[in-house]
């Protein structure tokens, strides 16, 4: 359905959600005047700054797709505009028929864990921003740990592990900032431990991303066969979902590699059914305490009361991104999203939301595109009814 309606729309944020919203509006209502306001000096958000630099082909493909959508939409892009400082949401609402919030998420999910504030305890969002050359990131990041813990069971955790374990020469020529490359080259890391609360069948690893861990030069991946003991839940998940089956198959293959065949200088240890209990240390990180989890065969776990201390000098939390509140826009601190109905912000006529600020930090670019069309249709239907 195409809408014949003359509207002016402001979009806050030029990441994938903002760009695809512009594309959806121009497709559904040709002639809509669209202005996009971006806080950073360049568009495309996490596609530009959040994808690991050892995936240059993926970055090039996705930025090319977004560039084409942006050009095809006819939208005007204004970078370096800070909403709340240079212009307010109220200003935009007074000057446009509708405003769409597409600010995404750039912070780590808040978590309560003893020892969280110790030096050597990091959020993955900050680490990704640093190695991705994000304008907000500090240039300084000291990689001094020989043994590192990574908490998480998704692709961001895999990115963190891969970047920490990858030989620096494999990053040369990828476009990685020089100061970042030099720091990776000087890193003394030898052991990287991933800790997942639940079992292998409940991870959010993509098979491709997981497999890349074992494809690196001079890196061994170690998995305890006991963590792969089958139960009804694992059998059900691997039978129903092909990606889960592939993930479990990759892990099982690694678990069968004999110790005598491992000779790499860097080792990645994948631990499942480990609940983080505390980050240990006095003046800085000295270890991570985990509690062994017991699966019930139905996808649930309970703590066993059996604790283990792992000697590490750094802990990276990769348990998800979270949106941040924006002045002038309602925000639910529990879900860390903007309350809405089909993209229309509740109680705020003319204000809309899309992307991770709308649905939480789940889904890739494909999911974002479908989400933006829902918001665009809601916006257009509201204004058709308003005529």
C-alpha cells in the first residue's frame, strides 16, 4: 500500500534502524520530506563501529547496503548534531509532522556483581567501541592480562574472544586503527575463558561465528566433554533447530581433540553451566568466582552451591547492549526501551520509535528492516486518520 500524503519527518539516529526507516517512509509515502539527525560525525552506527574489524567484507557489504537505502530515500543527513544540546526533541516535534527515535543502544546491560568496579573489569560495549575506532572511545586501553574471563553466550562474546586471541598480524590490513593494532600486538594473553550460565544448546552463537574461533592460526579451543552431556532439552533443541545442532556439533568436535594435539600459544576455554558469582580482587581483578549450574532437562538451571575460583587478571562482560534514555522521550528503565504500541510512543502523539530502542537489543539488520516498516506504517496511518 502506498500513501499519498505530504509529511515532514525527523529521524533521530542514522544507524541501521534510522536509515531503514527513511527507506520505508520513502517507499510507502513517496515525496515525504525526511531529515536524519546523527550525533556522530558519520552514519551507520554499529555497522560502522560495532562489527569486529577482522570482518571487513561484512562491514563493506552492510555499509554499501545502507548507503544505497539512504541515497534512495532522498533523506537529508545532518551529522554531528547532539539531541538535547544542539536541538531538543521538543524543537523537532514543533518543526516536523512526526519524529522517529532510532537511537539504538550503545551501553552495556547493567548487572549487579560483586567486584564489578575493580580495575580490569570491563563492559564489552566499551571494548568494542575502542577496537572499532568509535569517536567516543578513549584511545588508551591496556591489554596486560595473561588470563582473561569473558562472561556471555552470544556473538558479541565471541567477537571479544576472537579479537583477544587473534594474532596481531591477522588484523593488519583490516582497517583497524593503528593504536589498537599496536596494543593487540603487545598483548601477553595466553588463556581466554568464556563462562556461560546455561548449556551449549541455549547459547546465541551463530555457527559461523563460533566456527571462526577454531579457524585462527596458533589458537586452540578447549571444551570439557562433560559440559556436552546430552539431556532431553539438548536433544529437543538440536532436533528442532538446525543452527543449534551445528553449534553443538562444533563444540563436540572440539571436545574430542586430545590434549597432546594442542600446541598453540593461545588457548580459548569454553565453560558452560557456570553462573558468575563475584569478581575477585583487592586493588584490581585477580579472579572470577563461578557457581556450577545444574540443568533440569527442560531448559532451566539451578545453582548447585558448588563454587570455583578462576585466576584471571581481566573480566569482560558481554551480556548484551542496553538503550539509554533521551530527554523528552518516555523510557522504561526495566525493559530499557521506549514504551510504544506498534512503534507509536505511548501518550506522545507524533512521536515514534524504532530499532533497539523500541524492541530491545535483539535481532540483526534483517529484523531491523521489518521493524522499521511497522513503525513507518503506524506513522502514516496515524496521519491519514488525522486528515
